């Protein structure tokens, strides 16, 4: 009864707002003696669309049978996702699922008893379109097969890759006519020959495939890319890719999203530049490109061949330096997110960063050769930057942070880790970033926190402070900060020496 009353109150409040917006269109109906629960279905659907999934499942449909029927309309559930966290018990999750026959998306984020929950899901939910399990969810083969058979209209699927009976599993996946997105959690799982072939021969709507860290057969990868390449929009592969597979990859003309961890040292270094043919690319991640091949990475971007690129992530690219960065910044003016981690990056390339006026995120962790000069270029050329991450940039000083904080007034996230030349006085510059919400100053043995008591008056929007391994922080300064900003989440281990 309590839930029903709450639902009526919630819907009543929304209805009143709608009524006010429409010039009290409800008044004639109420004046004629009709009950609030007699609202026409069209208007009731409009009002229910403002409610969350909890109210739709556990409150509204228990008001009366009419509302129960209307609350299961597919239009109300199209954009609703049931994502129970670690605070919900299996019993609570199962009870919710029993009240969600029209549910279309189930994505548990906490640990669950998959046998019980999947059984309940398949019994009571009839139209699942999106299902997502984490890598730690243990799904038996029988439950995986049950999901694939019970929900033929699945469009997006994120599941652990089975260890046994893989070919039968692949055959079932191949029968899913509407499946557009597959994400496999496969951590070093050897995958049988023929699995990708079965998926390539089926799944007519497939556009996105993430193979996780599975160990796939070369001929399978080649067959899949040759068969499905022209319809792929997204492809993620973190394993050995043969020369033939690489060639097929470069012919995926419509590809917009690519994660490519390069494990083929025999690939001719000049073949890397063939990725430049992927002119529709929006998001590109390259991992572990070897030294002689890294020299050709910049050729991928020459002549604005990837001018539509919005996100670029480079990790562990041994010989990627300032001149390579200069080519990217010159030819990719639409960049909004740039990550260059653990590379031989130098200051030279940053002088062109002003070409990317829309840059919002910059991550240079592990680029130990950059100096304050790089941050001077960033401060002068990136007025829209809101997320900056620097770590193990050993030559950065307070001056470099001053450049950034003076020029990037929209910063909301600032992380400075393991930069030993920064001192307490760096806070005077950080205080210029009035919109800052998250500040990280980890791995700094010189930081005492003497300026931390000024945070409440200067960084009023700050909600998280991370100080891992800052063992010189003064406990009195930390106590005063906690007292004046009780809502501030302080994360990390610290103590005064």
C-alpha cells in the first residue's frame, strides 16, 4: 500500500506540472467527477515517462490493473536500464525482475548468484534487448545458452566468453538477427578455431565487436574481418594480428572506433601507415607499437587523413616523440580527448596544441621528458580543457602548473601524481581553477598541506581530494579541512613523518 500511495503522489505531482503547462487541461475531467486514475492512456503514458525504473516496477503497476497494463508499455522501458549494485541482495533483484516483464536492458554491476538471477530473468522478462555481465560474473554454459535462446531480439550483449562448448555457443550467437554489439570478457581464454567464422557467417546486423583478451586463431580473425569488415563501425582486438588480418583491418572503410594492441613484431613497419585509409575514424587507441613501427605512427595522420578524429589514446609506444605529436595536432583539429602515456614525448610537439581548440582531456602520464614548457603551450592553447592528468612527469614544477591553471579556467579534474618538483606553493595556482571538482596530489613526499585550509574558500565546488602516499601531510591541516568541508571525500593514506 505504501508504494501505491507513493506512486500516486509522484504521478499526481507530475500531472499537476503538466496541467499547469497546458493551461489546466485536467480541470474539465476532474470537474466531471472522474477520478485521477481515469486519465486517458496517452496522457498517462506521458506522465509515467517521467518516473524512474523503481517507481515503474515497484509502485505504479500496483495502483490498479489499468495502470499495471499501461506501465508495461514498451515505450516506457525503451530507455530504462535495471543495473542493481552491490547493495541489492539476490532476493531483492529477483523480486524486481518479477515486476519488470517489459524490461529491455539488464546490466548488474554488483556480484550476483547468476544461476538464480538468470533463471528469474528468463522466466519473467520477455523482451530483453541489452544484457551486460561483468568479467567477475560466473555464467555456466547452460545459462549462457538459455539467454541466447530465450531472447532472440538481443541487440547488445556483453558477456564472459565460455571456456567449454565454444562452437555451439558461437552458432547460437550467429542466429541473433538483431545483434549489433558484442563485447566478450575473455581473459587469456584460448578460443577454438571456427568461433569467429560462425559469428561472421551469422549476425547480419553486427556492427561492433570487442574480443577482449581472448586468444583467437589467426585464420578466424582474418575470415571475420574479410567477411564483416565493410559493416563494422567498431573493432577491439588485443592479440596477435597477422599481416593478412592487418590488411583486412585497413580496408574496414566505415570503421569509427578501433582499439588495436599490436603484438606482431614481424609486421613491416611501413604497413602501420595503411591505417590512414580509415578516414571515418572517431576514436582510436593504439597500444604497444614497437620502436621501429612507432616512427611510422605519425604517417597515419598526415594530410588530414583522420581529420574527424575526436579521441586518440596512445599507450607504450616506445619511440613516439614530439615531432610525431606535432603531426597529429596539426592534422586532427577536432580532437577533444588526447592520451599519450609512457611515450618518449618531448616539449616540441606541444607548441601545436593550440590547433585543437576543442581539447577537453589531456593525459600525459609517464612522459618523463616533458617540462614546464609543454604546460605553457597547454595553458595558452587549450581554453576548453576540463580534465588534466600528469603523472611521473619528473621535470614539471609549480611553474608548469601555473601556466595550466592560468589558461585553463574550465578545469574540473586535475591530477598531479609523482611530480617531485611540485611543492606546497602549487596550491596558490590551483586556487585559480574555481570550477575544480576533483583534485589529486598523490605520491608527493614534500607536500605538507599548509595551504589546504584555504581550499573551502577557494575551491567551493571541490568534492574529492586524493592524496595517496603523501606521508608529510600535516594532520592538523587535514583535520581543519575536514571540519570546514564535511562533504569533501578525502581519499588516500597519509600521515605526518
